[in-house]
C-alpha cells in the first residue's frame, strides 16, 4: 500500500491538532478508549463539542498550553493509502522542528485561521515548504464556522495567498485551497453542507486522489549503496547484489551505470525487490541491483547512470537551517553527513541570514538557532552531489557536532 507523508503547519490556535484529530476520527483510526478519553476531557472542560486536539498533543505542556511544541508523528490508514502526519509547531522558535517535520514529507497542509487571514507565520511556513521543495501544498482555511462560512472571506484569503505564491521560485509546486471547519468536520473527510459554494475536494479526497507523479520529484536517478548482499548459500553461491533506496528517477535492466567515487563502469543485469525481479525500478523503491561485472562496490558508494554524473567537489555553497544553541561561525569544524558518507568539514564563511517572510537577505557572520542562511563549506575530501533543486536526496546533508555528536544543522547544496 502506498504511504503518503504529510506535514502540517499553522499558527497558534489555527487548529492543526484539531484537523488531524478529526481526520483520525472520520477515518475510524481512533481506538474506543481514546474516543472515550476525548469525550470525558471535553465534557470536563465544559465544551459542547469533542476536542479532537487531544488525539495528537502528546506532551503535558502541549495539552496545558493548547499549543504544539514538538514534532509528533501520527499514523492512520484508509482502504486506499497509509498516511504519516508530522504535526509540526508553528512558532518562530520552533523553525528547526518544522524543517525536520517537512523534510521527509511529500505533502504539506498549511492552516490559516479564517478570522486572521495570511499572517507573518504563514509566510514562514510557505517559505520552508518552498525551501524543501514540497510538491503539493494544501492551504486549509480553517474556522469557516466563525466567519459564517463566508465565500467572500475565503476568496480574500485565497487572493492574498496567491500573491505570496507569486514570490516563490518553485513553480512546479501545486497549491490547493480548501475552506473547512475542522471542529465539526466540514470539508475534512465529508463535504460541508454549510459551504455549497465550494465545489472542490475535501482534504481527505485530495490526499486520496494524489498520484506519485503529483508528489515525487522527477529528476536524476541516484542509488546510494546501503549494503552489499552476499548470501554465500548453495542456491546463491556467487550472488553479489547492492541494496539501497533509489531516488530521483527510474533505473532499468540494461542501463549503463557508473560507480562513484571509483568511476568504474558497468551495466545493470537484474533488479530485485525481495523475492521478485523487475525490469525497471521507480524512484522511492528499496531494491537490490546486480551488475554485469564483478567490481568493487561498497557501502557509501553511489550507482548512477553513466550519462548523468553528479558534481564532485570539496567546496560547496549551501543554504543551512541552524538547529543548535551554539552559533554557527566561520572556522568551526563539523562532520557533514551526506547520504552514507561522513566527511570532516570546516565552515568557510557565513554570508547572510535569509528572511523567511520573503523580505530578502541580511549580511551576517553567524547563524543562531532557528535561523536560515547561506553558508560556504570546505570538505576534507570531495563528495559527489547534485544541487538540491535537481535531486533532493543527493543535495541535502546534515551537520554533526564532532564533540557532542548532535545534529547541529541541516543543509541544502546549491
């Protein structure tokens, strides 16, 4: 079954947790005891409705303050798909959490309070989705029940967001606008009778109808080798396969390939998925590849099509989202984890801080926690990479503090 990864974003009280709780409830993904706990808690608080945010806010502080602090991953399924939702916080001080949640998502839901419209945090949420090149964005205009289900209010917010979307350089992104009332379920899983003027899909219908071409990047094939398969059994005595996950595009039996960094050339003879064989593997497949000749391939190597070689350099220009309380400054040393390779790196320079409200760049010599900026990095040895805009998996990396082994930042190569 296809698995769809979704990130949510929104300001305080926009209703992210309520929307997710409603999705879980409407798809019958909540257990009986969880529903009973929600009913009991809602009654104790004097609500005349079910507080579905209780289905997702796991931390005590989240429940007490009514805000989302940490990234929570919620799982549910329908007959058609399985879903993983990263419920990310919207505050500026949790920008790093939002980047973490959105980094592996194919779809993003940006919530807007119908009473407030497009605000500063909406700009930041959309900016991060552009930065991470999330292909499908749902602008969920929530709390329509509090503006009398006004079509005029919906159209005004849609127009404002379209003006924001015009500033985006990611033109392949699909943006949809859905008016909803998460608290009573209007346009979440079922159509709202209160908004007959809206003839589009509900949130769940939109998610259910997304096809792989709508959400996956279509770029350059990259196959980082995770491990070498050598069973050495009677049946597979001479078998040598290379296992990993394929990114960017498909690969076929017969394709001429090059192994990096050795630049050894070969040809794909077989493609295995568990106990089955295929002539072609599509992006996102976890597979084992057999090559024509017995060459030296090991974990950390990358198999690419011979006509699509990546860049191989020791100096990289990047955009970094800084996640550490210790500031990022020139001269600092970190490990760069790029795919399965870990390379010692030195920060050459911090050039600027990028405003997440699309107002531009400010010259800077350091990055503080939750800031995003342009950074030049020198590596101890060359890596084989693509620009993040060409291949997300081969253009992203993390910076690891050598002293504490913590993830200090995430970067995107230009």
